[in-house]
C-alpha cells in the first residue's frame, strides 16, 4: 500500500459492520466520513485510487489504513 499519510492524520470512524458490504457502498461510506472529518480532497482521491487498485480484500485493507472500522 502506498498510503503516505501525514503524522497528524486522524482516521475517521466508519460503521461497516451490519451494513451493505458492496465495494461501492464501502467506498461511499468511507469517502463521506473522510469529507465530514475535513480530510483534504487530495487524500480522499489517493484513498479512492488505492482502494480501487485491487480486489475486494485489498479494498478492505486500504479502508483499514485510512479509517477506523466499527
């Protein structure tokens, strides 16, 4: 993974357990949480590029790099 996050990066919390596990749904939830947390668009774009660069397991690993999952 290429996530070069700043040292002061604070992961937003995203509730995924018990929700739609579709990859697009997960991407939308995490992106929305990042926007709500005030994370810069460049970081959100990097998240999206990285998360969509592999299979479903890769997506979940990237999500856990950028967000706290509940």
